[in-house]
C-alpha cells in the first residue's frame, strides 16, 4: 500500500500525547506541531488511529501544497488540483 501524509489535530499542549499514540500504532516520520502532529503511514493506519486515539480531534489528509501569499496564488493553486479525484 501507498504511504500517505496526514495531520492529526488536537488541543494545544496535547501534541506529545498524540505523537506518542501515533508512534505506538506504527506511524512513520512523526513530527509534533502546534495543535497536532504530522505523520506518514498507510490508509489502514489512519483508520486505526481514528478508532483508537483518545486525544486527537480530527485527522486531515492534505491533497495539495502550494504557496498562497496572494489571492492569485491561492486561486491558481486551487485550479491545479485534480478535484475530480476527490469529489
């Protein structure tokens, strides 16, 4: 299976707990951030984390990344996303 990127959100000051939960479930490249933790893993790991996490609020899966300092960059980047794959 493919390894995907995710971000698990949580209340501030609970980032270390979320990171520990992720590591215990086998997540790769776990990095704490403000109000959450970035990690990589297979989709089945994401489902397990949603089921077993006691602290995380949401699990986000980024579908694109691009600079967006201006409205033009935001709309241009949004147009480049293959939305038909996600909707």
